C-alpha cells in the first residue's frame, strides 16, 4: 500500500517539486497551500508523514505541528520541516513543538527521498 505524504507549503512551485519527487518514488501526495488547509487535509486523510514549510499565511508551520501533535492520530506521525529557516533557535522551537526533522530549502530531491525513506520506509 502506498504511503501518504501531506506536503504543506504556500509556494506552488515548491509543492510541485516536492510532489513530483515523492510521486516518482511511489508515494501518494496530498498538497495544501497553508497551515490551515494542511490541518484540514490532515484531519480528512491519515498521512504517514507531514512535510511543512514554516512561513505561510493563515497558520505557520510551528503552529501546524503543535496542533497536529494534539490530535491522537498524529501523536507519532513523523513531521518534517522543509523551510528556508535554518537558525538553531528556529530548529529548537521546531523540536519543542514536535518536529521530527528539519530540511532546508532549496532541497536536494535525492536527500529528501533519503530522509523520507528513513522516517517512513
């Protein structure tokens, strides 16, 4: 059965690149344009992994992660930040709200697949 990955980013081009990379590796991808839409889609679909940006309208990535971690079905689902933010302070905040890992944009498709494979197989 295909693993479902929810990718949340306000940049259509980033979503497109992430979706293309993941779909070509056999994953099913659900896309959301901001944190609020990501939360709605996460509730409607049982994702095996969530990839989220930090800086988005309506709800940022840290708020999304914190909210998802409050839902029983997302307590142990891996959540990766895929963002331009790379400061140690921001990474510490991510870890504090429950982020599993951190990838910095621009991302290397091969590296993204390696990390995804490591966290969900």
